[in-house]
C-alpha cells in the first residue's frame, strides 16, 4: 500500500445500522453493499456475524456478491465471535475480521470485569484465531480516547506480534478534540513497536460534532484508514461521514498528503439509497449531500457564481453525483429496458415474478408522473423486495374523506396474515384517521415516535416518502412508504413498521 493512499472503511451496514430503527434486511444490505462497491469503498464492514443468524446470512451473501471491495465482519475478542465472523466472510474475494475489546479503565472494570493482563491475553488470542481464516485482521481498542496511553501501547504491540495488520483507534464516546486526537495518533505511531508493519486507522463518533474533524486530524498525523458511514449514520449523534472525509482530502490537497480511490460521482446516489432504506432523511443543509449543499440564495452569491463558479463554490456539484437522475423510460418502455436500468442502479430482483410485479407498478407510476427519476425507481423496488413471510400486514384498498367542518375519515381494507379485514376510523386529520383505523384491527400497542414526510423528487406530482418510527417493549423500528398520494404512503409506512415489529426481536449490537 502506498503511503499516500487513504483507505475508506465503510461501516454503514454495521455501526450505521445501530441508529434507532435503522436495522436493514439482508436484501437491503446487499443493495447498499453493491452501491458501496460501485463507489469503490476499500472495505465494507457488512455486520456483526455473531449478533444473529440474520446478520450472519447477510454478511455471507455480501461476501459472495462483492468482488472489488474487502468484506469485513466485526467480532468481539472471544472464540465464538471470531469463528462466526470467519465463516461469514469465507466466500469473499478479500475478507477481513475486525476484532475488538475495551481498553479504558472504566470499561475493563465496570463492563468486562477483567484484569488488564486478561484483556491483553484475550486480544492476542482473538487475533491469532482470526488469522486462521484470513491474513487481513483488524484490532480495535474500544474507548481508546479514555484508555491509558501506556496500556494502549502494550496491547497494540501484543496484537501486532500476534498478526494484526490494521490497528484502529476509536473515539467511542465522541469525547475528543482534533488537536488532542491528532497528537494521540502521532504518539501511538511513534511509541508502539513495529508500528510501521500495520495500517493505522481511526473511528470517531460525532457526539460533539467533531467526528470528521477528529478523523482528519488523525490522517494528518499518520492514520491511513478512516472508518465512517454514509450520511454520518450511526447511533447517538452518528459517525464521521464518508462524503465529508472524501471531499475534504480531495478538495484540500494542499494540506492532506493522501488520496482515496473513491468514485465521488457515486456519493449522492449512495446517500439517497441509504436514506431511503433506513428512513433517516438527510437534512437540507448537510454538507455535500444535502439538498441545499450547492444552492445559492443570496443575490451577491448568485451573481458571483454566474460570473465565475469558483467565487463561491469549492466543489462542482456534478463531481459528487448531483444531476437530474432522470430515468429514460416511460409508458412504452419494455421489460428488458426496465431490467437494464435496475442493473445500472445495482438492483437485482430475486425472481421473474417480482420483476413482473415491479414492472407493472412502474407502468402505473409512469401514468401518474410525467418524469420518472432514479429515486422513484429505488422507492418502487424497495416495496417489491419485502419478503412475503414478513409481510403480515398489507394495504389492499383505501378510501379517505376530508371536508371542512367534518372529522376526516379513513376506510381501509387490510390483509392480516392473508385474511382481509375492514378498518375505519375518524381522526384529527386524514393521516391520524388512517393510523387509528390500522390500529383498530392490528392492536399493536406501539408508540408513534416519528412521522416524517419527504418529497422524493421535485414537482407537485412527486412521490411522497413517509417515515414512521414505532416503539414497543424497548424495540424501535422505522417503516417507509412511498406514493404520489401522501395518505397512502403514510398507510404503507405504518404497516411497514408493524411488519418489522411482527418479524421478531431486534438484535443487540456491540458499540465501537
């Protein structure tokens, strides 16, 4: 590896999935993994194999499908976790095991209840076990920011001798300040024996809004891998954002002596796909991928940009993938053209039957909308990729009535486990009436935490994308629905969330 190459380690599918309600199905993970490969991400952390059979299967499927990027599984420093990770990545063209253990005094004493000597021994054993499956082994010291410096040097030295090839220094709690984090990275590289035999990595959380700044400070001080997520997705305040890291080192070549192999034109498509699948809408003023990232409202700014773009723009919108995304298909397009466009978007449907259903819905949408965009297609296909065994609740038909001076009313026909039931209710608005009607037959007992509406594209004929977040007995799930009719989209989103609650208990993921 060249000294000026910066590896991008994407953990959207693992750490990003720890956001409340952001758990993904195997098919959804595979779609995102294919987009990450298209974006030329170096390492895709596909999940935590020991967390559940579903996560193991998702990692295994991604390992089979991805050829260009390395596929990684997380594993705690114990034999079961490491062996499950090794089996999950076995089909990968390039596989990595990422093992970790907490190293701060508070974690070792209060959480692990282990003596420091035992922590080092567990780390060494885990790395040696991982080497039985792959030559690419990463070790992380959880809560490194609050760990004793000498102990970090000791455990890093031991795991390097055991065969670790990447050493990750995570700011697990988002506590660091850039100057401090950069100094710690430089000091570790200078003091750990054989530090030149490994790639040094950083993984920063965003609790103080400094994840990207801390990551870049680490890069300036010797880190050559950054662990990050699309849109900065992640639990609590999230992680360092892939798009911001990539464009910062690219735009400020005068400061950063590194380059990535990322295809930046795939950044916006990746952002939109992750947002659509997880239900986490990107804020308009989000750097790089926000809707307003390249918009100029000020007359002075507009005048300057029209005269010379670089007066107010340090990047070109098209360089990160901002374009019309207009689908060159219409009512007269055939199935082969439809299939080809899906392939371009990294979408593979499981069967001809699903393709036929998706194609029929595309034709229906083309009747409603003058212009079809990639985002429309992504939303349309997402509904077809719901497996029948987890679609306990389904919208069959709907009728809504809203009149000034009258209570809005919703009349629905729902399928519950294959049996149709009628449901109706009034409410303070048509959406409220719809949700109450659904609950009158579902009786889920869940609490509504979030109801969000977002236009997928521009225009009054745009599909509305609705996100519903429900909580029940400690579980939190997001449901998504899209339709040109916002009330129908709302019903679909609520039912999607109920299906996730019905599907089974949520995994528990470790935190790095």
